[in-house]
C-alpha cells in the first residue's frame, strides 16, 4: 500500500485522493507539518487581502447605512421597510471590518492611518462606540420606536462613523 502511494494518489478520483492526502499528512513528521501550517497562516494574513477585505466590508457598511442616513437627514422619504432591512444588515456587519486590520497591513493601497496600530486604545474605543450605537438601533427597533427616534439614532451612528474616520482614516 505505502509503496504504491504516489501512483495511487495520482490516479484516484478527487475525493479518495483527498483521503489519501489526509493519510499522508497524518504520517508526516510533526515538525514538517508545523512548517506547512505556518506557511498556511502567513498566506491567510496577506496584507493586500486584509486591506481588500476590510474595504469591502466598509463598502457594505455604506450600502446599508447610506439610505438610512439619507432618511435621517430628510434627503429621501422615510421608508420603514427599507430602513429596518438596512439597519438589520448593518448590525450583522458591525463587528466585521476590524479583523482586517492585521499586523503589516498598514502599508499598501489603504487609507488607514498609522494611528490604528499605534494607538490601539483609542481605536478600540471608537470601535466600541460605533458598535454601541448600532446595538442601540437594534434595541430601538425591537421596542417599536417611532420614525423620529429611528432617524435620530441613525444620526448617532453616522456621528460614530465620522468620529473614527476623523482620527483613523486619511482622505
Ligand atoms: C472604528 C473606526 C471606523 C468606524 C466606526 C467606521 N469606519 Fe469606515 N473606515 C475606517 C478606516 C480606518 C478606513 C480605511 C480602510 C482602508 O483603506 O484600509 C475606513 C474606510 C471606509 C470606507 C472606504 C472603503 C473603501 O472603498 O476603501 C467607507 C465607505 C467607510 N469607511 C464607511 C463607513 C461607514 C458608513 C461607517 C459607519 C456606518 C464607518 N465607515 C465606520 C474606520 C472606521
């Protein structure tokens, strides 16, 4: 069986090939396996991927928050169904960008300022402020708050976006 390994792996269909791979990994010396896993980790935090990831989530923030802000400011008519849908989606995204600010992703095609990495305490505070305003919105919706309350809270969320951008985003 072992002697035929290479040939078997080559000929076997995808799924069995995968099983063979697992078998193969299990028999690897631990140190070599560790080295392979570390390579995997390094690839997982490719700075360019991290930058693209967080910018993508921020774009999704805008998609959802844009109409909410427009309604808050009276630029577009209040549409409750849309407001609630976007608020719900924003709440689901709210904690997602931050893991994209990995070590080493301060350089590249990014508008993030060095302060993100140099002043972690303030950074964490701005994240907490933002997430709190988003949670407050969810609570208001659950309580059946009226249009004015919802629009006012959208204003508070917008302020927390801006407060972070003022300190941590170059534009
Ligand atoms: C805790 C800080 C923080 C909060 C809160 C925050 N942002 Fe940002 N945002 C950033 C940083 C930093 C960048 C720059 C990211 C980069 O270029 O790597 C950014 C970038 C963006 C971008 C540009 C993305 C691109 O295409 O490059 C948009 C749009 C955006 N934010 C929208 C929002 C909106 C809308 C909110 C609130 C609903 C918000 N952000 C809340 C820190 C924050």
